């Protein structure tokens, strides 16, 4: 099939070769019965001679007056740069207007033949071969070994492998050996553009990501404005403003652009952030959270503020499951009581009630300075002079 209308010529040629398909002696003007093919094969080449697509069916009926072919169990191949890129199959195909449009219905499957071997499924596909556009109108979903994307409508550009996902788009992920029906991580966005070759993904917001335990309880939740990323590299960046919530710990983190690596299950940002842990506040220059280890690593300019205390350090590490906190590098802890200042290379802590952190340094070396309150104004001068700072 070289152009629109050639399908009818090809069909007539096949029908002529099939004996008993039509009654040549009839002069009636009534509509002719459909012609039945024992097999059907169509193909299309591009102007440069490279194969564009092909379609095969073990049985087909051709209605000449309507220029309509009904094909059973069709299998098609889509080509990109002259090489097969997708295998397409369904229960039924309707070839309309000699190939101007092809409707696939039933169990529609588009199997990627290279790259990540993505499987795209749906119940109804509208294919326009001349434009190289395949539109899945009913229940589109794309699946690989550990993830699934569901949308209201999906459109594949055959020649560029650009997949557009419309409506509410939801990405679900699970561990390699886990049950695919019980995804532990979900990410919801608006319309998304995804190139299947490069892995580049862009999606409109709002963005909502959640990680759950086996009982379905939300462990962490991430919200953001828009989304950009690369599914081959495994990185998805949620654009600011970004909120990360840890409901069990009453923890809320507010950050700038934040990157989620869904393979390593890490969240990181190279920009400043602030977080609330009930009554305690944490500030930092950049951070990395490991969801599997339940840890947040404040990688630079760590500051912790809570009633009566302020701590600064080069780095802080918080495990929200064990409630342990570690501060390292130029640690300075200021307490309002007696203006006490404690300096150390390392302090350990634990999160207690209301998110307050108690710091200790068992067996470590610290330097503390305490300033006692001055005596009353009517105290003798020599007594007031004794209130100088005490170091130990």
C-alpha cells in the first residue's frame, strides 16, 4: 500500500484470486455481500523507501461500498528509522477509507521491541497511519517490570516515540519481586509528555507523591508545582515550592526544587530548606533523604532551633524511625539558661516529646561556657565582679 486508495486496489486483486467470493453473473444493483479473505496483509513505506508500518490478519471481510475492512486478530508492526519499534495487536481492527484510519478494539497491546520493552495497553485505539498517530481512548496504561502509568487518554507519535498522557496521570511503582497490584509508591500529575527513547518526562502539576506501607498507611508524602525528569536515569525533579510530610513523626519539610530517584528511593535537594518537627525547626543548605533507611542527611549549614536551644553544625543526620539525631563538624549548642554555649566536633541526640531533641556527647570532648546571672544592683562591687564567665 503506497498511498490512500491503494488498499481498495489491493483488496480487489486479492478478491479476484479467491474463487467463489462473488457472483460475476448477477446484474442486481443491491449491495454486494462483503468479501472474505483467508488472510490479509497491508504495508506502507515512506517516500525514502523505508518501511513505515505493516498489518497482518488471519481473516478479514471487505465491504466495497463502504471501503471498510474488518480484520480479526490483527498484528501490526510500527517502524522507526526503518527498524521495528512496536508490535501492535488487538481482537479486532476496522480499516476505514482504504487505510485513512484504523480502529483497534478489544485487548489492545503495543509492545515496545527495544529499550525498556514498555507494554502499552488499552481497550480502544484510533490509528491514523498517514500522520503516524496512535490514540488510546479507553483505559490506557503503560507497564514495565516495576512500574505502571495510568491516564485518561494516551497518544503515541510513531515516528518520534513521544507519548502524551492526558487527564489525571498516575505513576505506580513497586519492588522488583513485589506484587504489582500492591504498589508502595504512587506519583500523581496532570498532563505529561514522555519520550520513550530518551526517557525525558515533563508533567504539569499539581504533583502528589506518596509512599505507603503494606497496610496502606502513608509513610511520606511529597507535593510540588510541576515535574521534570528522566525515567531511564531514574530521576524525577519536583519543582518548587515543595512540601514533604512524614505524618507519623509530625514532620514537614519545605524545600526548593527536589529530586526523587525512584530506583534508589532517595529524595535530595541542592538548595536551602526548612523543616518542622513538631516544636523543633531544622534548617539547612541542602539535604538527602533515604526513604528505605528512614534518614534525612542535612549536608551543609545545619541549624536546629527549639525552645531554649539553638544548634549549628556542618552536618546533621536524623533517623525518623529510631528518633536518633547526629550533629557533626564545628558543633555549637547554645542554651538560653545561663547563656550556656557548648562546642564539640560531634553531638548525639534523640527526639523526644513534641519533637524536642536532647543532645549528649557520651565519652566525647566538649568545651562549655556558662554565664551566670549578675547580682542585684545593691550588691557590693566585689560581689558583682565575681560573676565573670566560667569555662570548663
